[in-house]
C-alpha cells in the first residue's frame, strides 16, 4: 500500500480474527465510444460520476452512461473574480446539472420521482480563468493531476492555478468516493483495477498529443499504469511521494481491515494521525491547508475499501523498468508514509529518472511548499532530453 497503512499497521491485529479479502482484477467491457464499463455482477454495470477539473471548469463525467459530460459553469453575476458553484450530484439514472442563477434547483417530488441529492460541498472557482487563460499557447500539451487515498483534486490547487495561468491545459479528477465524485456503496468500485479504469476513461477523454502525468502517493500507481498502457501518448511522468517500485498488495494485518462502524469511531484519531504524519509541522497553517484541500475527508466505508483494494501484482520492478518516458521523482524529506529509500530505489529502476528531495516538505509537499514544487514541475515540463546527431547511444 502506498499510503496510510503505516499509521497503525499491525494495530489490534490479534483482535481482528480475519484477513483482508483477496481482490482480483475485474473484467471490463470496451464500448465504441472509448468508455470502459466495469462489470460488478452478471447483468449489472456500476455507474460512477467522476468530477474533473479542466482549466477553470468542473466537468462531471458519467462513466457507465452514454457519452455525456456536463460542464458546470461559474455564475459570477456581479463580475467578481471568484464565483461559488454548488455541485448537485444526482442519483444514478438521473441527470445532474449546474445550479440556476438563484441557487440549486429542486427536483419535483412526487410518486415515482427521487429527490435530488444535496450538494456534497461548495467549490470556489476562479471564473476569470475561463477568459484569461492563454489558449493555444501549449495547444498539444495536457497536464493530468491524480491524487491519492483520502485526497481530492483540491490538494492540487496551487499547481492548477500556476499552470493554468501559464496557459497549460490541466485536468484533475476526483477519484471515486473522493471530493465531488460519486461514492458507490460497493467495495468493487475502489479496487486498483476499478479506479485505474476510471482514470483510463478520463485520460482517453482529454488526452492530446503530449500528455504529462502528475501523481501523488497512491495516485502515482495510476500514472504508472497509464504510462505503461499508452507509451505513445504519455510524454513525461511526475511522481510525488509515490514510494518504491513494488507490487501492491493489501496488508493482511491493518487497522483498516476493521469493520466500518469501528473505523467511523476512530476517524478523529486517524485524521489526527494523518496530520502528524503528512505534514512536517502541525500548526494552524497546516490544519487550514488540510481543510482547504478537502484531504482525508472521505467516509469510513470508502477508506476501508480503498485500502483493502490496493491489489496490483503487475506493478513490480520489472513493470516499472519498462517505462521509457522521463520521470521526475519529488520527495518530501519528512515524509513518514514513504521513506526516501523507496523513491531512491524507484529512481534506480526507472530508465530516465531524476530525484529531487525537498528538505522542508513531508507527504503533502505540494501543499506545504507550493512555490518550490511548482518550480520543479515547470522546469521538468519544459525540459527535453538532448539527442545529439551521431550519438550512438
């Protein structure tokens, strides 16, 4: 596991009395429009709604429905730079749409009609980005940001703002059960293979000629998966505190194997542990960053399913050694989840890799040291390997 298991790995092990369920790959059906349908049970297809931030707009991608994406526009109204958008996530089978100018719409109630779900949260979007972004500056480049367990696309706020202002197209999805994406109450939706298919659908939806993947923690595994699956489309990969090139396997003896109701009772302790282990300092600033980044704000069911679903036997050293794209490894020196030795081993295995260690950062280094991280990422995005003529190598 990439993240969180080291918080209390082995805690209360003797009280569990059972091991984690073995989670295997799911069969997927590829349809003509490029979307993958995840088969959960015979005759039943799980439908997920994945929220994607794309250069100043929020888009809800309906995975499992017909080709349909809904763009949620800002309603600035008075011309203020920041508008507030309340996202309505409809129940499966019902359309979701942007709220009206006067606020969220109410679905009619009556026999046979289901009431719309209340907005999960309020997202602030800089509406001016839709006008002032330098479209065409980097027309063939897309930057994909993928967060890890317990995070959301909000943890990338500083990076999304930075690269959008530079004219890059940025795409940042919320994993299932995280942020504004739907949270199916079925564990199969949170296995590595299910989440990887979600990310594959998002990637195929927005990919252009040159695509750069940026992942954090568990999100690094999905970047590796996509780079391996689409070597001609993925131009570069950036791995932030992703760990070593080891195959994923859920811990058989972990606090996250406990029943959901028990985890719910322990959630304050887990959140405190995440703050202690995820940040180099634990002051008011860090607590505010955690709140603003919507990090570790997932249900106990989703957290348990995410941790027990981290099964990816293919992702070993041989798999990583086959990656031919340039890779930048960024590591926060105070990271208590991922030892620096793991990223060092990853750098040794990869064909073209650069390891940058940030002394002031920890696991959430992109939130703690945004200027440093943005500079490193931008330099790597601009860098191109030299291929002198006549070089035999």
